[in-house]
């Protein structure tokens, strides 16, 4: 306690009243993850204004043995930014560090402090006739630091890769307070281990990302959004391969949803309309994009894709959005799936991936296994077919009690699903990360060699487990 | 000695006579790097036939404390695969493991054992109407394992990235003999630290790459190769930006060479001819490529690029290769620069990079500094302008003695160059790696925080320094 008092005074002196608080009301919004699954306690909320302040604070924490929970927009999906209930840790918010510090129009590069919000970056890029090709639902609150630390995904990964693929340079504060500064973008650099890549996706357990240099691409000049109804997910896979071969780099997104999800959205969102007249077991949402250098051919390409898909019998029906409003409507259906499925009743969600080439087969073979094992449940798989990434929801049998079913039956189902996906060589976290949500599952299901490597690296870079303890990987086998 | 005897018997028993030898004649070709800079000794040459055998052998080495030098095609540029002169280490050749074990045409994925030769992969891909978009001079001997372990580059990095960017899955044997198996390609996988990326480019110091799953792309359907003469490297940079904006993803390569290099090649290669009539201070070699989905517009694009470059005064003169023969001739000039410059006399070579946006400025400002500091020398910078990667040769003053000058004056020049590039925020090894060639320079010039991280990771994964000791990074500060 004495020690905490000393730490608290020193933190206060270092960061000032804007930078450090123990006020319960000010801390409260940041103690629960946005999905409301985890609530913790914190010794204080630190909001440093610069990398130097982060470094000094981390040194102070090291001196007083205070655990640190780094936090960006608090919009993560796995509780990775929520402290535990001990109240011994501080939350280290990066939100005050929200400056775009460098922009090079010719090189199409931008350096952002960790607290820059994704939407701000989008708007800045657009104002310069450029584009940052990663987006997701939480873009109004998700920060660059959080996106890098969780290697966030989205619907454009098919073409542009995950967040890690956008990172040209990185700055982070390590467990001892030292500053790893590799912000200068070098396209080719073979000076040993790729330390940037070690930090990307490490969920703040190896270092606290304080800034990143990101690449931008030319602005979107045109897009064509197609909606296709197909007989099966295996046909959807054939259509994906056809689109990939025909459109190449113009293919930016390929999402799939089953009839169940479309019906759920049509029920849930009163303004929504089915893009096609008839009924189809599966639906594909395809986006082709072009910048100024390829815009002249995009609409022809979309037409050619549609026509050839009909000719080759790959689709039952299909249409191209007639205008930008309709294109936005198509995408709104995709974005409403999660809330619409949630509105039906209790469900457990899984963000899983298998090899892209096996996803269709996985959905057609594995999903029925879950329903057979847990009678009355309905399995709904939708998402990024082009990335092998399924968002797989299992809906409770009718009459199940919300809040109870998830914790009991739901947990068993998730365990079954994670075992299944592991058998298929897949990942129990495609894009949402491990956080505290899946830390036990990772410890149980990860390849023991990989787990040992992770623990070795964690021990090497944060031997006291001071950075985001209880997230991603424990040093000791606590399971 | 006794211990060695036991080890040797056990290795022999494990691998058989095809798999293990101490025959001096058989070992001799593998004791010197191909540039002839480093010669070492070895206790034996192991050539396991499978990952399982590699694993057993590494366990045996752990038991008997025998250092291991992994080796692929022995075509590295930095002595990274050459043992030291102690004779205590074995060479672990991956060359016998040369099978392509899996190919998925739809997914455009191929799994290669470490010993598969790059050219073999090229030929295999072409036979399937696909392409592996990384190539380099040593393609006839360089192996997949070596390319992955050194994160090799080449002239297509501008568009497709380095070797690491082609890797979808990886298998490696770690220092304790355990097998890290992540060969299954998952496009999205956020289960903790990206261990593949830790191993890529680690030069066999953290693990021995035994296999990799690589992505392929659609076959080349057409290419257009342009040659442009420009007044300065700053103009070359303007032309690069123009080409990038106009051609986008069709721009696959952008190389630059000064008048000095072109003249050297014209002298050196009797069949070579200058692509342009007049004389120009700088030359640009530009390659645009297309697969079947974009081939229809490629020649128009090339013409448009040429015409607009003339219109905007970006080039003094320029031409498009009239046919594939001429295109190959243009590229032959680029490939002959190194031998042509070497034929002139003693020189020291540097494979360096600076931020892409600064390379032109670096060449125009830094190169004269070197010449001023070391009177009589001639600095020649050429290479991958699109990647910020300069191959920077400094030619000795006339009359300097070959073999002597490099070791004395050359060493001082290299030191000066590496300091300069570090001041510019650049890398002392853009694509050739560290190996034993630059291990001291890295220890001196690397950011101490980065160096400490590397040592921590090395210590975590190979605490006995058994994997490729004396390469890339020492655990102790030996400088």
C-alpha cells in the first residue's frame, strides 16, 4: 500500500491531472469491454501525452511492480484491453496521443500516434485523394495502436491483408520502459529478426505500441458491388475462384451468408430489402474496386463477371448494384448480420479460420456435426470466404434463457467448435485475437511447440509479466 | 574428442552414408561461400532426408553440444551458411530435402521442402500456368529454405514483396530438436505472436527451416519493358512516382543505373548495346506486367506511360522493348552491372537501403561525400529505386592492388558508408542479410534497444547458441 502511494504520487507528478486519475467516474467506462463480457478494476487510469511520457510511466511501473493494461478505443472483441478484477493494474490509455505526425504524399505514407482513430485516418487519407484500405465496424472508436496490437482484419483483407500488412514502421515502449523506434519506413531491411512483426498482434503483451507508419493507396475511383444467389457454399467457393481468376487484383471483397442470415437481417432491419427476387440457400457479396489507373475497365469487368458466372452455371441469380446507394444497401445487409442474429435469441459466436481452400468444405461438413451434437441448435456460418475466415454463430434452441444458456451449454459448444477447427488445421481466432476470452483455449489447443515458443519470447521481453498480464499467454501453465 | 566420436557414430547411424560424411573432398565445396570471402572447417556434413531426421540430428547435437550451420544452396551473400574455422560445427545441408510435397491449383499454393531450388519452383509453377514472383541471380542454386531464412529480395519486391511476403506456412526445427509446424496456410490467424515471422529472415539462428508453403500468382500473360534516360536520379524518382500513379499494380520493377554502370556493361559484355542513342546521366529500367485478367490493356498502358513521360518532360529519351528478345537484352544490362563493375578493378560493395522517398536524395548527396572523403574513388549506385534499395559500389583509385585495397582502404570506406546510411535512417543490409559479413557492424550500428531485443529472443530460443553461431547476432557483446 505504501508502495502504491509512492507510485501514485509519482505517476501524478509525471502526468499531471489530465494524464493520471483515480476518479471512479472517469475510470468507469474503461473498466468494461464494449461487448460487456468482462469488467475489471484498476488502480488508476493513465493517459500520457507522448511516447516519452509512456516510457517514463512504464519505468515507474517497473520500479513499483505495477502491471499495465494498454488500451486504445476499447473496442476489442476478446477483452484484451480490460484489466482483471484485482485492481492492482493501471490502464494505460493511448487515446490522448492522437496526432498524425507525418504525411508524405508522394511516398503515400502516414505516421500516426497510437491514439489516432481509424475513421480520422480514413478522412485524412480521403482528403489527400488517397485511401487506407482497412476498415471495420468499430472504426469510429478503434485506434491505430489497438488495430496494430491486435492485427485487426475486416472485409478488405482478401485484397490488402490485415493491419500488420499496412505497417511500414513501428514505435513501441518495452517492458523496461525503453523505446523501440522503427518508425522510419524501409521497404527492404534485412538486419536480423523482424522485430516489428514480433510486436504486431502481440496484444500489448510484449510492448506498448505508441506510433506506426502506415502505407496508403490511391483513392477509390470506382467500385462495383455484386450480389449473387448460389445453391451451396461449395458453389460460392467456385464463384470465388472464378472471380479471382477473372478480376485479379480488382477483387477486394468476397463475403458469404446463408439464407438464415439474410432472413434474419430482413426481419431485423425494417428498411432492408433482399437484393434478389427468389430464394437461395447461399448468398455472395462481391466487391470489385479500381483506382484512377484501372477505373476505365471496372464496370465492364463487373458485367463480364456477372455474365460469365451465369454462362458457366455458377449462380442461380445475380445482380450488380445499380448505384452507390444500392451498393451501400448490399453492404448494410452484411453489416447487420451480427446484430440480427443476436436479436433472435441466445447464441455463441466464433471467429475461426481454416485454410481458404477448405472453408467451403468445413462449413458444409462441420456445421451439421455441431447441430447433431447439440440438438435444437442452429449453426450459422457467414463471413470472409476469400480469407477462410468464418464467423460461426450457434443459436440456442428455442426457449433457452439468455445469459444462462451461453455460460452453460454455450461454453460446451464453443469447446466442441474449437476442437473441430483445430482438427481441420484451423485457427480458434482468425481476427479477433486471444485477449482474456480465449487464453485458456489457446493454452489447451495450441501446438505445444508454438506455445513454448510464445512463452519463451514473452519471458524474454517481459519476464515480470508486467505488460497486459492474463492476456494471450501465461508464462506458467495455469490451465 | 571422445564425445565427438560418440556423436559421429550416432550421426552416422542415424543418417547413413548418404546422410552423413566426414570425407574432405565431399565437404570441400561447402566450406567456402560462393563469393570466396569466407572459408571454414566442419566436423562433418549432414544431409538428412526428412524433417524427422533433421529433428533427430538436432537433438543429437544438443546432447553432444555440437554447433550446427544450416546450409541451402550456399549462394548467400554474407557468409551466413559458412562454418567458422574451429571445425567444431557440422554443416546441416537441406539439399536432399527437395520435394514439392503439395500443390493446390485452385488455392494457388505450393508446399516445398527446404531444399527445393528456386528455378525448379519457377518451372513447376509455369507448367501449371502460374508464377512464383521472386527471382534473383542465384536461382539455379538458391533453395527455398535459404531464401526464407534470409528473407531474400530481388527485382520484383516493388510489386510483390520480399520472400517473407510469399510465405503462407512454415515448418522449422528448433534448437531443442522440436518441430514447429505451421505449414497449413491460414490467411487470417490471430492466435498470438506471429512465430513464422520470427523465423523468416533469422538466418538459421532461431530455427532450421525445413519446409514452406508459398503462394503463387497467375502466370505472366504479357510484359512491357521500358528504358528511359533521365538527367538525374531526382528525375528518376519523379518518373517512378509518375509510373506508380499511372500503372498502379501493373508496375512490377523499377531499376536505376548511372551512366558509369551502363558504360561498364557496354565494355564488359561484347554483345550488349545501349538501348538509347544519346548519352544520359541516369537510366531507368521499368517493367510493367499483366496476367490474363489485365493483359488486354498492358501495351496501351506502356505507350501511355512513355508518351506522358515525354509530355511532362520527365525523360530525356525513352523506348519500349520491341519484343521479348529486346526486353531480355534490357534486363541483361541490369544483371551484368555487378560483374562489369567488378571487372574494372578492386571495389567494395554495399547493399543498403534508405526510405524509398529519400533514396534519390541520398544518392545525390551522400555519394559525393564518399568520393570527397576518399579521393580517387568512384561511387556507383544502382539498383531498386522503387524499394529504396541501393547497391552501392565504391571503386578503388586507379592502380590499387586487388585483394589488398579491399581489406585496408575498402574496410574504412564501408565503415564510412554504413555510418552514413545509419545517419539517414537506413539499413546496412537491405536484402543480403547480416551473416558473418556484417555481424560486427550490426552490433555497432544497430539501435541498442533493437539489438537487446534480438539478443533476448535469440537467448530465449537458442540459449546455448547452437544454431548458426557467429552469424547475425552474438549473445555477448564481443565487439
